[in-house]
C-alpha cells in the first residue's frame, strides 16, 4: 500500500485485490460476537468533513472504532472553518494534536491531494470524496460487493473482476463515484459502459477506459451489474434535461427494464436513492438490489484500508489468522 489513498487510479491490480482480500477477512471478523480488533489501539484518526455526509462518515467511524482507534470527528459547520480558518491552519492544528491519519471529505476537487502533499501534516490521508473528482473507498466497496455477489466470498479471494460487464447509469458529469469506479473496475479487468444523456457526460469522457452509450435498454442484457447514480441537483447550475419524468422514462430503472438483465445480474446504487426518478421502489426493494450490502461492505472495506495504511505490515498475519 502507498502512504495515502487519494484516487482509485493510484491503485494497481495487486493493490486493489489485496485490499479486497483484507476486507474479506474483516467481514469474517464482523460475523463474530465481539467485532473489534486491537489493530489500531493507541492510534488517533480524524474524520475531517467539510461537506455533509451520512453513510461515508458513519462508515469510517464504525471502521475506526472496530479497529480500536481513537476517533475525532470534525465537521466544518460549527468549527473555526465557519469563521474563515483555512485548510492549512486546520491541518496544522490536527498535526499539533498528534493525529495519526486523516479521512477528508471536501467540496473542492483536489483538497485531499493538497493535504497529502503540502507538508502541513505528517500522516496518511484517505480521500472520502472531493468535489466531482474521486471517492476511492466507494469504488473499493462497490468492487468488493460485485466480487462477493458475482464470484463468491471464498471463490473470489485473490480474484479480480476480469470479464465482468458493469453498466453505470445517470449523472456521470457530477459523480465522483462514477469516475472512481471507471478507474478501479478497469484496473480489475472489468468492462465498463457509461449510460447517460449527452448533457450529463463530462468533456473528455470519451478518453476514459470505458464505452459510452445513450441507450439504457441496449446495455442491460449484457450487464453483470448495473449501477444507478443519483441526479445531483445540488451541483447543477443549469437545466441538463427537460423534466424529471422525461429523465426517468429514458434513464430510470424499473421492473420492466430489470427483467431485461441476466438472471444473475445485480443492481447497485451508492446512495442516497431518489426513488421514483432514477430507480423505482420495486427495484430498490428487490433481492437483486445490493444497496444495504454496499453499506455493510463499506465498513469492512474501510477497515481494510485503515488497517493496511496504519496497522498492517508484511510481517503481520491478516486478521482471522
């Protein structure tokens, strides 16, 4: 593992598989009555969140506490940031307190990279989402969920996702999840297809390691996994499609469209879901939808990342051994 986790594109195939295998060990620990490990006892991790979050923040906190780390939760609202304090001053304050790792979410793309390379703090930095740029742990938990569902928990150990077809649908333009998944899934050997209105595809998407389609119905029959993205209205400053009804008709996943997918195929969503727009309640509540599994797997995957960055080394057995 590298010192920081800033982008899914920074991971090699071996890095990613090692994280997924370690997450599998963490999942087995999660099946025990006592779910905690002493791996990060005495270490302090700060969750530095400049942007609202529910799943990611709670998931990281749960992962840190299960590894016995001491946790500091920092939210920009109610802190000196609201008084004008800079990222540099906040980082130096954390450094003075002896923080051992920082998990950062920021609305500005590039903020985690700046924190990791600035010299303001001498600690590993984990990107928990920066602007419309990257969200590497989300891509890892998605890949972990796909491998478990499509290959199997035990059969998947040591395996990548070579030969699997993944279709990512919706607001790619504003989605750090889409960018991270394209990078990681390509590294793991999967074939990725982006499906979106032309207005919701970023400039340069044609150079990404994936295919692009504007027709959802034609992409579904060959998909092993279909990932629906939320339309991020809070990041939009213009009209990107005529109406919600029109968007749902062209790019929403309902029961009729789900029936076109192969029997083994799964439906994914990074959350929060907008039911009735990009996904119907019938699909969201079906057995093929992995949303709650993704939340659970997020804890195991983030435990693996924290363990490998802070606690694991070549001479230590993996958890469970």
